């Protein structure tokens, strides 16, 4: 291939390609009201991620105060951070956020719970969320799984 004929991709080319992927969705977070672009993992990957996270969460949250092991807290925090880094497209997520990135300390707890409920397919993925889903989520209960049942995201409408 002749390098003279090669078109080097620009940042906007990457962003456009990412938005066109079928598993990328806009989501408005309930506590902050901020919109994010997230990439839902394939259903089996999401289930595996959830299983790992559930085991770690039990070690941290299912233990009497004062008996939580610091290594379990670190492992759970590392899992949350790695999972969010895989989900966030815009803004980007980082364990050590720089300019234009968000970190774990930047996201409200209710928004974190909502993101993980979305990942499991428990809330509608449409921008702004379904008001019934948001109301049920805020009351601490899960909404019905989204139609189409696989947990796979649908294509974004063109911008």
C-alpha cells in the first residue's frame, strides 16, 4: 500500500464510528441529570462482569462494620473502575482522571447504581430514560427488563 494514498483518521472519525456502533447509547443519569454516551457490553460479557462484581460486593457490603478487609475494598473499587472504563465512551472514564475525563469520585452514587442497572438491562436506554423506569429506580426497585430481552443496545439515531 502506498502511504501517500492513505487517509489518516481524525478524532471526529473515531467519534462518528463509535456513535454508529449498535451497542453505544446516550443515557441521562437520574441524580445529576447529565447525559453520557455508554457502550453496553455484549450480554454474556455483562453477565460475567456482574457476577464478578456481585462476589466482590458481598465481601465489602455483606460484612459487619469493622470486619471489612481492605484488600476486598480495593478489589471492589478496582472492579468498579475497570467496568466503568469499559462502559464510558463520552466523557471518558479514568482511574486517574485528567482533563476532559471523569473518575469514580466525580459520579454520584445514585448515578452509579443507575449505570449498573442499565448495564444489566433493568432500565430503558433511551435518552432521558423512561419516566416510569426512573421513578421505580429512585424508589429502590428494579424496573422491568427492556423489551428485546437480550440486553443488547440498539443503534443510535443519527445526529
